[in-house]
């Protein structure tokens, strides 16, 4: 297993997993001009290679999946920590259709409402968006299928699967866990007071560690607070709170 310290990504963006194309892309302003001169005057001996080595660095996409029932400020903090420390271009929130490892244990809010809440969560957040492909696909949600789809759609992008340490510890129980490495780097986000995950528990894949400040909130605690009669719960954005109120979510839940 290859572990990359989170601090190396910002100063050496792309270099650990790529070659000269990424290195030269850092000097794009003047190399691009020289390239165009050689290209247009026909002096480039290997035209396709000349264009390749000065191409822009691949897009770095962080994928944060979950039930999001409800999504909260802890999810935002996790996404922002990963985006900043790993040097990601954007974060994509993936709303699970049927989180099969959770739906057997409790009633999960309808996927369309969880999508609505997650969209409200990221509204106005730079470099963050929501993807509904898992809902559209239907059936049980398997992360490996989602990664395969996104990889096929954006083969030149670098994909980073973002998970909390507690979720990472359960990856061996996922559907086809050993295939995850073929599509993405794993980003494990730890709260500052938690010990790092034992990597020997994970399938063989590249892992980047990210540390975030603790946000004392969880979807479980929010559901319990609302079920207990709280009308304004810590950790919710105003947008998500409005969706919860509109659909009368979690009221009276056990």
C-alpha cells in the first residue's frame, strides 16, 4: 500500500502519480507559447508528443458519497478539509439511492428528499456540487459501480474517494472492495483527536490522510434531536433546515 502524506499534494501537484506532462504543465504560460510557435510553423518533429507534454494537469475530483439523512456542517467541513489538503479541483457529493448496509437497520428518508437536502447544503459553496447518478441508477448503491461510471466518463481525471475513518474501517465489507484501487485514491479524513486508521485493514490501494477539526455533530444526533422536539438543531445549515421543516422529517421518529 502506497501512502502519500497530505502535505505533498499541494506543492507537488500531480507529480506522485504522473510524469513529465504534469511537471511541464506548471510552466504552461511560456511553454504553451513556444509549443504553438513550433506547431504552427511545422517545426515540431513529433507533433503529438509536443502537445502531450505541455497539456494541462488532469482534473482532480473528490467524491464524497453517503446517505445524507440529513447532510450537515460536518460533511461540509470534511469536504473542505479534503479539498484544501489534497488540492482537489472540485468535490462531488454522491447521494446513495439504497444504502444497503444501513437501510436494513432503520427507515431511511426517500432518496429524492435526501438529494434535495444535499443540494441545499452545497448551495453557494465554491467547487462543490451534487450528483444524482446513484438515485437514477436505482437499486442498492455500490460505490465501485459509481467509480467505474465516473472513470469511464472522465478517463483523464484523477478520482479521490473521500471517506471518514469510521467508514474506511468498513470498506472490506463493501461490494467488490478490491476493485476500488483501479479507479481512485482513497482519502481518509480523521478528526484531529482520533488516531489514524490501521491501514492493514484496507484493500491494497493508494491512501492519503487528511486531518480536520472536530465538528461535534452527526446525522444520528440530528434525527434524535428533532424527534425529541428540538426545532433548531446545531449542525444544520438554514437551507437544510428549511427542507426538513417543509417535509416534516424525523418528527416523532423513534
